[in-house]
C-alpha cells in the first residue's frame, strides 16, 4: 500500500513524546485503555470520542506535554484516513451498488437453486463469503437476514443450521480479509504486503469458516432450536426492480478487486524485480485503490445499468453509500490517532524491549492483546487498531510472510467471544429472535471458534513459511 511521507515522519522519525520508564508507560497504557473501555461500556460514548479522549488520557498519564500528544493524535488520525479512508469509501459504494441493483439477490437465488438438503449450510457459507467480500459486517447481516429466514422457513430447516454458516462467512471476511477496515488498518500499521496478507488470509479463512460454520451449526442447532421469526423477514431490494444483473457479471465484478490484488502478489513473487515492466504495471493495477476503483466503475455498468438504473439513480446510490460510513471513518481515524500516540509515547518500543525476554511468540502475543481489547470494548475494529499499534514494532525484523501473519493474528484475536458490549451481538439477537443466553450459546461461541481456529492456523503457518 502506498504510504505518504508524512506517515514515515509520524511512525519512524518523530521523537518520543515522553521519556518515562517501562513501568510508568505500562501503567499509562492500561489507564488509557481503561478510559476508552469505561467510556464505551459504561457511558455509552461513541467510539470516536472515546478513542480521542483515551489518547489524550494516555499522553497525560505518561507525563507527555499536551501539545505533543495532540500533534501525535492528529497526525496519526490524518495518516490513517489518508491510507484507508478512500478504500473504505470505495468498498461502501461497491456494496451499495451490489445491494440496490439486486445483484446480491441474484447470487443468493442462483446458489440456492443449485443447493438443497445437507448442502444448504455449505451454500449459505458460500453466499455469505462471496457477498461479504465488499460489504461491512453489519450491512452483510442486513442483506443476508431475509435469505436466512426465508430458507429456514420454506425449507423447514433449523434457524441455527442455516444462520450460523452465514454469520461465520461474514465474520471471517470482516476480521481477516481486506478490504475490510480492520485488516486494512492493521496492514497499514505494521507495513505488511496487502497481496500476501490477502492470499494468506484466504488460506486461513477457508478451514476456519468450515469449522465455525457448517460443522458448528450442527451443534448450535441442538443447543438452540428456534423457528425463524416471521416479523423479521423484510422486503428484498430486487422485489421493486423490473430486472437485475446476471449471476456471472455480478460475481465477476465482486471478485475483480480480489483478483487484481492477488495477481499483484503473484507477480511480486515470480518476477521479483521492481524495475521490470510487468511488475510495475501490476504494482499499479493491483494496488487497493486502483483495484477497488476499477470494480466500482465496472459495477456502475454491470450492476447499476444492468438493473435499469439511470445515471441519476446511480449517482444517488453512490451518494447514499457514503453517509453511513462517516462514523466508521471517524472511528478508524481516531484509532490511528491512538496508535500514533502509543508509538510516539514509546509504548511500542517498550513492548519490543520487554518481549525480548519472553518466550511467548510475537504472533501469540498479538493475538492475546487483540483478545483482551475485544473483550473489553466489544469492537473488533477498535481491538484490531489498538493491537496493531501496540505490536507494530515487533514487525520490524519479520519476513514479509510473517508480517502478514501478524496482521492475521491480530484479526483473529479481534473476533474473540462477542458479548453484550458488542453491537453485533444485539443485531444477531434481535434479527433471530433469541434470548441473551441463546445468543451466547450460538453467536458468541461461534465467534470464539473463529478466533481460536484462525489464531491456531496462523501459528501453524508461521512454522512452515
């Protein structure tokens, strides 16, 4: 991913804003994170404000001058938004085009027409994974809920047997696969190769989603046997359209950015010559910005125009896609500011110094830190951003592959045991008509399985590559 010179200034050459000792800094970190957790969980403050206040609190606890803390935070916020903000916006546009054009419904209906009986949970995993590539987790849930409920009701399936695989597919994509915000920010923080991370992420995601989806759904269906609630079956987008895009064109459009980014990673490995014309071309077309921009432009024709949208309708769709991500951009940006405050206060170096005397692997340390922040804040994105800032110095001496595995370890840890402080927990509970206890036994356990299995696979891969 292209990095601005200001990032190099912020991350590499800025002098520490405090010279406090390790013990003092450790207490400051715990206090800063505690402030963020308290503001989010007890005072229900928006994560953007909580991260902003927590960053200032961290600097104050560390004994840093307020002006230097503010500079670190604002610089980190600006660099993070510059690095991933445009990508998040492009992903939102592509997801909105996919939903409003009926392209998502087309993929769902086509796959379901080919599946039935025991194959249905596997079909739901496939649908959720494909649709989850360009969509944020919450959007994916809203898009897939009608399908899950209708399939469960019409086919007389257990709701958990159908719902858990779909949720697993969405969650794995959200935590491990770029261009989702969490993985993108982690990649940016530890300076990982996006193409390599994407390839390894897919390698980890496939067995993880199989275990946490279709396999665990058998157990979840026995633990919680509930019917699909009629009141929660909403109208699908394509029911108001005269026509919708074809299956092949829709699938090709959604997979286009993934193919371009993976192609760049493959060329980097095979050619391995930055001056070679082929590698220079793929460095451009395989960059996340160009790959997602190409998919958006292609999608305006293969999705929007194919659904009969006028130019004005496409323009309106694009405009409506950007408003809902304002909060996400602010949270991600503030998370970047918190990360910069951590680094500039010397916390990153402190962890690097301390970890030299530990026998715990760096990847496991990254996973555990993400788990702790996830349990405390309930936000996978906040956990990913904060953990990436803390462990970023550990990546300095890592190989390209292991740096990507560090990103995946953080992403896996950020998904651990979703509970009552996570918005996703309540979203699943209400849509599926579950009690709190039933949601814990299904959704929360599924998230934990994803986190543990993905984390274990990352550690195994680190031994062989």
